[in-house]
């Protein structure tokens, strides 16, 4: 399976986005496609063995749009800049023509003014409105419609009616009516719609500023070392294994390992920590981070789209392209919106004629045109994606990676937060603080436990390895190594079976852990908040390691903030009960479940969900992956395992647990803005369409000119985008 996010060209409204999305989703081999109207891109999940991007593009082009699969990011940006420049020039000339048209349309004292206005209106339609008409007629041939259809119908009605009155000026006098020209409405509708689209496009580009900022962290060029010389090349040409030279002040272009030089590197874009990190031989570096004073030579390990930065960018793009469940409401309404509006315009015209006869013809046409113009599916189409795009971008700026829109919407509904202990609330760098030797540890025994733990990924394994790092121990030859998730490890050395793990694992190997010596060690005051690793051979216990993983400095603040938000916090850990309850007491956590295996963790999540709770789970290890997959919202610590991050819907890129409450607050703010947008978009249409139809005319003599309807329609879309952009300024 393949997945990509590429720009879409020609999307002008929510209807356009819906049509492209519907078409691509019907192509065999495409699993799911989602168009983000706010970001002007499409995310396609497809089977490359069944369908190619070129074929998908040809199907999209048949609709009158395009997907830019063969353009580099710089070319797409250049294309967008050129489009904005053309749009601006066309807009300036359109406004000038519209003002002149309005002047001559209403200036009966100027000789030949109706014909001048007619000529100017024709120029406006041919030059300024050409895009609306071409797109509308293309869709008409396919039996479809969008916002362009509404603009086309309304302006052509006003234009044809005005041309008729220009050529036959005395026709309406027989009915005692004054002849009116609406060339001004034609010009102003086109002008206001174009002004609205221009402001909307500019504002929409601001909603994707976060992703553009991330992309800006990628340098365009790099220096590589070849035959003792330095050569400048495009970043796309760097290969794995190349030696990349990074000068002071430059961004590191690849993920790799330092092989020469010493310097401090600013990694705040990844870690969120402002303190530079020392980089020397053998230390890893990350693409996009900034080298400071010294020069470094880095052997490239991951390049291009394989770097951590590129992965983050893809995650943010995919998330911004995904859809929240609430958007389905707007999508369903937008799908039938244009036909309904056309029907309402026809109904308005008929009611006016039935109620007022031929004398009301000008008012009937005017009201029908106003209904067509003022209705705006764009506001509905923009309501959700603009807020989501801003929200997910703001999350990325705060080191929170949200995998899809569903997570952002669901996070604000969470009632209970289940937290793992090791690596989440603790620093994740445990150390051995005590050892109980049941049997004498000679060099062979110590080499076995060290060799076993060197093969394990558990944080406690590193503590054992570090504990013996200053001893010159022989190398033990490990065979038949086995890792039992959530319990421990087992291996064979020189025909003898050794194991290391938790209490349950020890007991499963036939060890009695309930003797006086073991309990006195475990319940000693100095070991009160420790975890314990049992080590043995066969059914014989050789020793116990007391391991302490200190709490993070900000864990107490994080737990307190979560509780103050009205959420219940649960500590769910595979560690022993003594350590778990000691940590819970320090942090003020009421609900504790210790000694949990991966399946136990998942069952605990199921239990809470069965009680009607909405559960968020935060963890960082392989043993958390089952529970993360079961939770309503899964959250991984960025310093954790790849498995946990792959399963999780949200990744906290730093080790700071306070980011969790930030994510929850951001979710609430984003969803609030979505509902505000939807409310105003719906209310706007519910209120304005009847006014445009003329319901106020019998009571107050108020009739909406299509010119003002065009201005109102433009304002509705712009207001929705601007409301979404307010989210960028909100504090979380």
C-alpha cells in the first residue's frame, strides 16, 4: 500500500473538493482519498499494484482539476505565487471595471450610458468572470454544480435582463413599471466574489503556516566530503553513507552519526528544550537541527523522506488532510446545497410572479438572482478543515504530533487518562541502587546477566548494563535468547538456562519469592519506590536488583493539571505494587493498577470503557501497544519505542508529560472553533436566503440587491477562515 499527500489545482469551493474526492474514491485500487479544501491538497491511500498516480491524475483532470504529482515543493510554491499575482492583477482591474459599470448603469444623464454599461458588463463577464462560467459549464456537461454555478446563473440572469431592457427600453412601461438596468449588480457580484476568494485564499495559506515552517527546517543544499575535498550538492542527491560536513550556523541536512568534530546543536525543534546538546564522535544528530559553533562531519544514516523531520512533516500533512466526524455533517449538506439553492431561487421567482403578476417581474428576477448569489457552500465547506488545519499545525509547533483529525476531536471528550509509569511519569533512565545476592556472583554470572540485558529493549535492561559497565567481564555467548513481553528474558549459556524478569516471571520459573530474605530486601525503606528485577538459573533464584527510575520534575504538575481539568488519572504499570503505590502517593493519583501484563492493560482499558468512560492512554513501550490500540485516544511519548508511536493517534515529541494537558486544551479550543464556524455558516444561510428571497419586502420594503448579496456571500467565507485563524493566537 502507498500513501501520499499532493497539491490539488483548481479547487475553488467545497463542492469542487467533494467532487474530486468522490471521483478518486470510486477508482479501483484506491482505498480512501480525502481532499482538504483549506490546504488545497489531497491525501490518497492506494494500492500501487492496481493503480498509478498518473491514472488517478487523468481521472481528476477529466473533471477540470489537476493533482500536481510531478512538481517539487519549490515549483508548487512558485506556481501558487504566480497564481496569486495574476489573481491580484485581475482583481484590481475587475474592481475598476465594476465601479465604472455601476456609474454608467445608474447615470441616465450621460448620453449612451446604458450601452457603455452594457459594454463594460460584457467585458467583466468575458475577462473577470470567465473562470466562473467555464467551470460552471464544464460541470453542467457532467450533470453537476457548485458555487460557480450559482455565480454564473445569478450574473447571467441580471445581465440578460439588463440587455433586454437596454434594447427594448419601453417594454415595461406598458405595465406602468420603470425600466431598470442591473449591469452594476453583474459587475459588483463578480468583484465581491473575487475579493472574497482572494482574501479567503490568502487567509487559507496562513492556516498551513505550521507545515510550511516545518518544511523550512529542511536545508536546500549540503556539503559532502569526497576524496578529502568539500563539494556542495542539492540535498536530494545525498546518499546513505555519505560524509556530510555541517558548518557552524547551518541546519543538519540528514539523520546520522558524528564521525568527526565537536559542537553543540540546538535540538529545540524536536525536543522543545532550549539548552544546546553536545555532539561528538558516535553521537546521533537529527535533520533540521541547528549546528552552533563547531564544524561536524556526519555519516548519513537516513536521508530525504526517511529522516525524522520528513516523517513529522508527513504526519502533520496526513493529519491536516484527514476529516473529523463532525465534518460529515457539512459534507452532506454541501453535497445537496447547490441544487437546493437553485430550487429555492426558482421557487422565489414563481412566488413573486404569482403574488404580484407581471408587474413584479423585475423584483422576481432580482430576488432570484440574490438568492443564488448569497447562498455560500464555501462557508460550510471551510468550517471544519480550516480549524483542523490551524489546530493540528499549532499542535506541531508545540511538539505535539496528531496523526489524524479524529484524535483531535475525540481528545476533548476524554473523561479518564490512563498513564504508564516508566518513561512516562519517570525519566525512563533507571539505575541500579541495590543488589541482593542470594548466590555469590562471580565474573561468569555477572557476564551472563549483562549479556542477556544487552539484548533486551526494556529500560531496566540498560540499568543492568550500565551497572556493570566499569567491570572487565568476559563475553558470554548467548544462545536461544527469548524475550517474553511484559515479563522478562531467557537464554542458554554453555548448556545452562538463565532468566531475568519480574516477580511473575520468577515464579513461572519455579522460584518461591515469598521467603523472609526476599521480602526484607523488597520492603526495605530505601527500596520503597524501587522496581525489582529477579535473576536466576532454572528454578534457582540467584539475585534481585533494586532499580530506581526517578520521577520527572514536571510529572506532579502534569498530573495536577489533568485532575484540575476534571479528568480522572489512572496509573497502569507492569511494576510491582509497592513501587506503583509509592509513585501514585507522591503524585496524588487515586487509581492504581500494578503488575499488569500487556493483556491486563488492555483489559483495564476495556473495563473503563464498559463503565461508559472515554479513555486516553499514554505510554511509551512495546508492552503498552495493546492498551494504546484499545484506548479511545492513544498517546505515545516521543522518546518511546517505534511500536508505541506507530499505534498511537497522538505523539508527544518531548518527554514532558505536561504536553498531554496542552493537547487536551488544544482539542477543546479547536472543536469549539469548528462548532462556531458551523453555527455561523448554517445561521448565515438560514437568515440570509429568506432575506434575499424578499420576505422582508411586504413588511419593510427591503429588497436585497444582488450586489450586496455578493458582498455578504464573500464575507461569510472570509469570516469563517478568520475565526479559524484566531486559534493561532490562543494560548494553550
